[in-house]
C-alpha cells in the first residue's frame, strides 16, 4: 500500500530526539519492512503547549487548513494514498488534517497510540480533544500500545475499533554487545525537561542519597532545557560518582549499556518508555516505578523491580538488592533480554502490524 504517515506532535525527522520521534521512525520502518511505500504526508506540528493561548491556537488551525488544501490538490493530481496512518494524536497535538481528507477521498484512516483523558478538557485543549475523539471514532482501527491507552479511548468511544500492538524496538544494536554485569554501574537515559522527566530525576536523586554508602556510579545520557537544574540536583554527590554523557546516538548508548549493571529510571508518568526495552535487550534489569505504562514493558520480579510511586526507600532498596545479588541480577538480565527478543522486536511488530492493517482495510 501507499501509506501517508503523519505524526502531529513531532515529525519523524525532527531535530530533537525523543521517545515520540523514535517510535514514529520505528513505525515507519516496520511499515516499510512489510513492503508498504511510506511517505511523510505533512510536517505540520499541531502542538498547543498552553490551552489559553488563542493566538497559537488560531495559527495552528490556519496552518492545518492550508495543509488540507495543499494535500487535496496533490491527491487530485497524483491520486490519494491507500491509507492515512496517524501516530500519537492527543489533547495537545491532534490530527487536524487526516480525518477530513480521508472522509473526502474515501481513504481508510488509522491511528496508533492515540490517547484521551476527560480531565484534559479545559480551555482550547477541549476543542483539540474533540478532534482526537472524532478521529478515534472515524478510524478503521486505533492501534493501542498499552492497555491504559485502550481503556481511556474505549471509555470515551465505545463504538470505536481497537487493536493491540506491543511497544517495540530494533533490537540488534542492543543485543550485539550484552552487559558483562560488572557492578556497580547504573545508567539512565532521559531528556532534561520540566514535568515528569524532572520529577523522575528528583526522585532518583532522593533514592540514591539513601544508598550513598554503596560503591555505585551513575551514567546519565541526555540533555535539554533543564540541564543545569538536573546537574544541580546531583551536586551533593562526589564528582566521580556521576558521569555526564550528554546526548548520544543509539550505537553509543548500546555500548554504554554493555558496560553497565542496572537501568535506573523511576519513570514518572511514562507512557511506556522505549529506553526500558533497549536496556533490557542489552541484558540490563530495570528498576522503575509501578506506574502508567511501565508495567507494559517491564515485568516486576522477572525482568526488573517495580516499586510504589514516590517511595524513595523502596526504590533505593530495589537498587541495592540487585547490586548485591548477582544471581538474581543475572537471572533477570537473561529474562529481560529474552522477553524483548520474543515480544518487543521490530520483526515481531511488523508481522502484527501487517495483520492489523490488512484487516482494517478489508473492513473499512
């Protein structure tokens, strides 16, 4: 099929790395791997940061209208695609292009990782949520990467069509050089920005402070607008305990994982976290919070330890437990790697995604 791919939050070739950008790229890679011709239909960002910013809202609406007009002309000349695939429409970044075009041209509309929450119906976000809901109801299928997302969508759109696809990664680069399990090297990979990311850094510092008597070292990969604030959080530790790597490419991250022992990231509000899968593919057990979508990718007691949200002592004890129990750590490392290979590889996802789309097009 000719597939028009659109990610309203951030296009796949956006300059700033993030989990959203990576998942968009992985979905495109999976679709192409199944033999489809995939093109980025639009690079319009419909992201509205502030629900009271009427000027920004009006600008997004006008730009979306221009994009619909541009694509209408293109499709009238070249013919429409066989399918429109929208990745991650949500209350801050809805798809303001695809639903109208698909209705006008009779093209099947598909979403992946749509999220909906009634508590976000405030200010101008309410109108964007209405667009998300309309797209959900229009879609031939809404592909959900977590049960949490599916439940939220189903409560708002009980007649919509759903399918499950496990979060996935390209595993080869991470399984090529497995961790040699030499303690006590901890590692985390996360952007440095306000909100859940900063909350996770804050909680990680609080937990590590409780086990500062143990001989661990922490490697931190990432940068962002709050880099100075994150560094200040860790200023109470000796300089040689925290290794700042800045932004690394995936190959460099894989090499770092191979030199590490545990992946430690609380994951406040994480949708699921692709870095958890990457770490496990490299043979790293995970210590994270039992929250949001994290249990979808980390199996508590098997591939890592999930602790109660905000319980610094429980989180610190989980790190200490795995650092000091090599037998359990290695058992979890093997289970983590095997789980990712079997259930979360791009190869497994490609087969599942192809079957989902084939059924969606057949019934649309």
